[in-house]
C-alpha cells in the first residue's frame, strides 16, 4: 500500500502478544502499560518490540473520555 499524506503503511511481525483492554482517557494509559508488562514478566515472558494501541472508541461519537475503550497489544517472547 502506498503512503498518502500522513498515512504510511507498515508491517507487523507475527508472533505471541498479550492484550489488555483499557477503559478511560488516552492520557491516563500509562498504568495499563505497566500492568501489562508486569503480567507478561510474572508469567515468564519478556516484552519484545514496540507495543501498539487499537482505539476502539470514536471520540466524535462517545465524548465521555471515561468510556473510551482501547486495546493495548504487547509483543512478547516466552
């Protein structure tokens, strides 16, 4: 896929990942990232690569930041 404006294509490598669902404003997700990394480590895994977010809520439709739903995906090595 060709880049267009600020949109660029990339490839995600396959593999194992842990996912946590976070409910709340985007600027308060730091604790969810820390909890997810701790969960992975306590189960013998090791976070690898950069995590990413899947924003499942549309702020234009749901203006209440407390109801914004985001999945945080953390690639890991077991």
